[in-house]
C-alpha cells in the first residue's frame, strides 16, 4: 500500500477549512496550522463590532469542526519560515516537513505604508478586533456623558475609511444603532450630533459592484444620515485629528480603517513568487508559479485567467471552490491522473446596508431592497459552519428585527495588572 502523502495547510479560513474537509483521508495525512484555535466567519465581523452578534456565534473551534477526522493534526502556531529546498517549515513550536504545502493565510489591512494610521486606527480582520471596536464604541458613549464640551466633538465623530462592503455595512449598522438603540441607552446624549462619516477614495460606494448597487447603497446610507465623502483621500491620523489630502480635518477619537488589503508574507520564499500586493502568483491548479510543491488558496492567491485577467474577486465563494478543486487535484496528482484547471463561475456579489436594505448583483439580474436583504441573510446563514450557530444567529436576527434591539452591548476588557 502506498504511503500517505504529508500535507501542511497554513490557515483555517474558508479555503483551509474546505480543503481539509475534502482531502482524501486514505491518501493524505494533514497538519493544519493556525495562530488561533477557531475558524472566524469574517463576513459578520461587523455585526460583532456593532453589538448585534456575540463572538461565539461566528467562531468555530477547529477541534470541534474536525472531531473524528483521524488523518488530521491541528497545531496552534505561527509559521516563521519556509525552506522549500528541504520541504520544511519553521514555526513557533518547532519544525515540520511536508510533501505538499498549502498556504491559505488570507490578507491583512493595507495602510499604504502610513505607520501612524496603522498605530492609531481600528481594523476589522479578526474576531478580537471586532470585540475591540465594540468595547471602544460603547466606552466612548460612557465617556461622552461626563466629557467637557470641547472634547465631545471628537467623541461624537465616527469615521470609517473605505466604502467597500465592510465600510458600507459598518456605516449602515452604526446608523441603525444611532436611531434605534443608543437614544434609549443614553437619554442624556444628543445623538443628532453623532456623525457617521464614510470616506472613500473612488467616486462611489461599493465601487466594485454594478452601477445600480453603487447608486442604491449611497442612497440608502444618505437616507440613514451617513455623511459620505467620495473622491477623498486620507493623509494622516494621529489618534485625535484625521487629516484629508485636500487639507480638511476631522476631530475624532474613532477611525475604522477598511480601505484595502495586502497579502501576509512568510519568510524564506523568493520575491518572484509574490505580486506587488504580496499575493502569491498561482496557476489554475492554485500551484505557486515556479514552485513544485507549494500551493496557495483564497485571498492570498492571485490567479490570472482569460475571464479574470486581474485575478478573482477576494470572496469566500472563490476560496471555497478553489479549495474543493485543489483537494480533487491533489488526489489526481498522487494517482498520476489528469488534473482539472480551476474555473470560477461568478455567482454574483452582495452587501447589506441595514434593515430591509441590501444590494445584490447576480450575473444576469440586479436588485435591491427587502428581497435582496432576505437573500443576503439566507446565503450568509448557509455559509455558517455549524447548525447550532445557524440557529443562534437566526434567532438573534429575528429578535433584533422585531424588537429593534439586541441586548448584547457588553464592554469586556482585560483588567490591567498593577
């Protein structure tokens, strides 16, 4: 009997989870490495940040997800270096060898080289960062109650930089909280002075979607009282003052940066493997170009095809389908059978702006409003890993819909040791 091949999968996002699930357990021994012990459902981070869902609702312990999978080992570690010549990786807990290495580590927030913004702005790429934003927002309103007048302006200005799906969904959620929830919790605060400002460098919100979605999303946000600054570039932010390239300033203690991503690099691999955005150049098997044994999946992979000459959109559906295709191809490679190139069938894109407000772009049909919102909720529920969590999230959404409240506004901070 042929010995099993060793596969190391780095990253337990959408791509990593699906690859491990679909790899043939009779052919492969799998080592899954991640820095955290759970899968994070990134599309709903904004709902944790805005106190609509608890972190546990969108977090799935890896050992529970894969319980009973005998060909899998899970290790919590950070990968420090890859030695391709020896087929080994170095991590914070030791060295591991592989026959095939699959990198699915996703991307990180892109600050375009501005270290001061990176230091002072909030980001939304992990569950922990979502909790940090929630804590900060709730603490801000506690501070407003007793703040001097000259300080209140900066506390009452919330700025979101980047009007892609994350920025738009955050802005819409905060607008709904401002209208329905915060006035009841803080009757002493004048929330007509609470400004939600969405800053975008391009001409439109949701600039990667259709014209119908761009116009509808901007209309919805403006109706909800969000201030939208398009064709506006941020020059700097020092924690107190946001400076725009046109010279204008905004006093604010809260800036959430959602203005693009860049790849996570791992030491040891040649620069020729990477694009300018630090993503791996891959062929249609998701094999890193010029590498014999390394593959990359999801957001970190840039695959140029006739349909997508600039690479695929960085969506969960792309990552999931790349992973399924690679699992099949790895089996075929081991069995010396012909492989199948990855072809992405565009199923569309969507974003929700708020209660009964969403936009959906399907290949041959585009629509907005209540029906789009229902479709958005249904498809996101289907992507949730466990049945239990699907039910919990559905109940939370139903409760919030009928009561316009969530009762999840907890400030959870670690006590500082003296």
